[in-house]
């Protein structure tokens, strides 16, 4: 999904529609924040740890792109 959002946002930016690109990325970020992960094996929790780490990496990419578009809400 993220690759599709990046491509769509890139096209919108090239068309001079940065606000629309921002909205598309922001919508994806909200969807990512609502994602729930269940451990299919109910094991040691390693699956959940790896899933969380990967989702945080993805969120970092999303926030970087939002910052490039001038969104300062997530600056630390």
C-alpha cells in the first residue's frame, strides 16, 4: 500500500497539488495507526516485536515524507 501512496503523492506533487498529496499521505498514516497485528502462533512474542519494529520503520518513512511537504506536527 505504501508504494502506491508514494506513487500517487509523487504524481500529485508533480502536478502542483501538494495539499492533495499531503492528504493522501496523512490518510495512509491514520490507517497505519489503526492497524492491529495478531501473533498467529501465540508464541514467544518475537513475531509481534518484529511486526512492531517494521511498522515503526514504515511510520518513520511516512513522517519523513510529511515533513518534506512542510508538515511540522511530527517534528521532535
